[in-house]
């Protein structure tokens, strides 16, 4: 849609919420503005010896806290407007979940499948070099992470490039979402999808809220449709299925499929690996195009692909009662109003997909502390619990089996601590914004923006203007 301006969309939602805050126009303008916008064009050598000029961006939206933080995406849809919108969303998202970073985002305009692994490595390393050159990367400056079209592999290349050229002791903290053996953290890959699940689960736990949209409490038995089986969509769907929800529809680039009785996620992933797509998967009906399944009958719709997927063209036809925004900006402001009027609950992106940056925060802490979470405490905890359990055995008739002892005396290792920290963040933040929703009688998106603006506004007020 050519008239679609993503940054405008984010700012419209911001303005709507700003009306419920006490800050003056100039300060709101300061919160909203993108502080630094970098556009670079650099050459790379292709495998056949030819030269291609690549376009890339990095936007640091807000420096109220440092470093700034946000992913890097590789897609043909990348442009300055999109990168600015995504950087702004990162600021609000971090504020909502109390992650002490400013927002940023980067992007390279390429179709990644058209490049060999070596070419992608050259693009990534050269982009990193440009960011270093312009002071747009560093553990205390701006810290990228994976996003659409990038993964741990690219983050490893970024870290290596940075470390080769910097003597900083904290160099590993220049990027997150790295491979585990290069300073990554357990649970980061799954984090965004798992956070999406925790958020939806928390919403479903609230019986009163569920009744108001005509659903029972709990995740079990609820039907859902997911758009995009990339890292975020897959892990969100996996967690939903493991908790007893039924996946009835899936959309991917090649088309969409539906089966009201449920689709086997593991088998579908196997099928996708061998056939390259999802259409034609056994036991499912192939729908007319990849967006058709968004309009299918289901309780929960999880758009986990790109922005502008629920828009004025299809908003009237969306039947889901809960929209769980796993992607950034999947619902336009117009579509938001239409879907809301129909009585659906929209769990907004600026809260729901914050699990990724939350665990990125843990990874960054691990990097600058130079120690894995749980390394000092795990055995100590286990020995303390074991002593307590043996006292319980001495003063009572209770005898624990070896299995019980192992379970009850388990100390927190990195994976357990990360998961607990992620869950705590998603649950607490949901209740924080749900409270604001009731206080102001607004929707959850507006409540999340109010929450973010209040936190940012107070910081800016205290800081004053320099010089
Ligand atoms: N790209 C992810 C997002 O949009 C993660 C960002 C990060 O971990 O810094 O939230």
C-alpha cells in the first residue's frame, strides 16, 4: 500500500495516548523524535567478482537511557520510514517492560535469499564497520540484535568484527542474540515467541476480561491462527500448543492452510523443510492466498510476520476475539479501531513482543559482568535446599524419593533464571498496562503508550535540557 507510512502510524497511536498524560507539547515532541538517523551506502564484492552497492540504516530513537537497543532486519521492505518507526517502537517497548535502554533499529535493504553465505557475511561485517566508523555501535552506545531476516549467525559476525577492531573489555556486549559459544545466553532464540505466549496466557488468565469478549479463561482448548512461522511465530505457536491450545490455521509466504480440528506443528515444520512451503500439507485446506487465513474462524490471531497486515481492507473480516501482536506494527490505526469496535482484545506489539529485548537485556548484563547467571549461586542453593529437605525428613515421617529430591533441590541455572525473569517481566507488565487500561477506560495499546510516555516524560523532566 503506497500511502502507508509506518512512522506516522506509530506517532498517531502515541498522540492518542499523550492526551491522557500531563506533559507539555514540546516535551512530547522530544519523546517522539528520532534523535539520530544514519543512512549508509557501501559496496560489497559479490562471489562472481562484481560490485554491488548496498543501502543500510541505523536509527537511534531515544537517548534517555543508554545504550540504545534494537534489532537489525534484512528485507527488501527496509527503508528510512520503517527503520524510524521500528526504532520508536523499541523505545516504548523497553519502557513498558522496564528494560533500561533507549530504542534503536537497523536495516539493510536486501533479499537475503539472493546472497550466498559468504556474501551475507561480507555485507554484515561491512555494515558493522560503517556503524563503528560513525559511532553507532558499542556496549554503552547502541547494541543491535536479530530481527526479521537475521539470526544468531549474523550477530556472531557483528561481534567478531567489533571485537577485532576494539580493545574494550566489554566488547562482547556490543550485540545480543549471539551464538551461545560467542557470549550468547540460553533462551534468547526462543525469547520473543515465549514472551508472546506468556503475554497471551496472562491475558487469558483474567477471567473477567475474557468474559467481556465472550471467551472462557485459560489457554487450553482455545483455537489460534499464526501468520509467519519464522523464529517468533514458531516459538509462540509451539508454546501455545504445548499448553493445550489448538493451531487451526497458518499463513506463510507461499499461502495459507486451515483445519478446524488442528494442525500438527512439528509435522508441518518437517513438511516446510522439505517442500519449502506449507501449502499442500496433509489434512489441511489450502486457502486462496497467504492472507486469507487471517480472516478464518478462531479465538486468537497471532500475526508474527511484518507490519501492515491487518488494515482497512481486511479488518472488517477478522473474526478472532484476541489479536496477539507478535510482529511489530501488524495492525494499522484504522484497522485497530475497526477490530476494537467489534469487541476484540488487541494485545499490542509494544508490550507483547518485548520478550526478545528483555532476554537481550539479560545477555548484555551477562556480557558486561563476564559471568553466566547461576554460576556462583546454583550449587550453593542446591546444597542449602538439600539440607532443609533432610531436616524435614528428620522431623517428620516423610521420605523423599531420589526424583523428588532432585526436583525440590534444584538450583537456578542460566536457562531457569532467564525463563523466570522473562515470565516475571511479561506477567508484571501485562498487569501494569491492564490497570492503566481500566483507570483511563482505553484499549491496551493506548494504555501501553501512556505507561511508556509517563516513564519517559518523568526522566526527561528530571534531566532538563542540556546545555
Ligand atoms: N528485534 C527484536 C525486537 O524487535 C529484539 C530487539 C533486541 O533484542 O534488541 O524487539
